[in-house]
C-alpha cells in the first residue's frame, strides 16, 4: 500500500504555546526545534493510531481484489472517497480525512505534548528513538487508536 499526502493544512493540532506551557518553558531560544518536534511527533502519533490528527487529502493505492478495504488514517469523509482503477488492477482512492483542529481528541493532544517533551529532553542522545513512544503517551493514544488488535 502506498499513501501520499495530496493536500495538508499547515496548522498543527498542538500549538507551540501549548507545548511550552506543558513543558514549563518560558523562553524562545528553542522555538524552531520545538515546532519541528511538534510536526514529527504528530506524524508518529498518526502512524501509531492509524488516524489523521489534522485535515488532509490523501491518495492511497494498492492492488485490490474484491470490496473496498478500510481506508487508513481516519476519520474518513465518506462523501469524498473517489476510487480509480479496476477491482483486479491497481486501485487508488483519493479522500479527505482527519479531524478539524478544534475537534482533535484531548488524548492525542496530551500524547503529542508528552512525546515532544521526551524528544526535547533526549535531544543529542544517539540512543533515543523518536518512534519509541513514551508509556504515558502510548496510554493516551491507545484510547483513540483505530488499531484495535494492538
């Protein structure tokens, strides 16, 4: 399966001000680093939960046989789903997905803030893996994940 982002809003579900308040940071020296971490950790959370935490238009393609499979990165706007191809050939679906920024679950916001905090605290540590989600963040993300088998 191949997933491509066609359109993406620039705003993040968690603001720099929210992260700084969560981390008790009151200076601006690291704002660029924190903004980058917000984007990265939101992406990690989306992959972990199989959710889109901000509005996007996606294109997903795979070899499909049979009925339309469940589209990744919900919530999916069912009215926007446009399939191309045939049932036995490569099939591509283009669709709108994601929460509106004001509707993002608080669990996701708290998890992202915790993930940013952990990544910031561990910057420079060559053994730190940003894809290794901190347990407290994982607890929040598990509450909203579409991956029910985890």
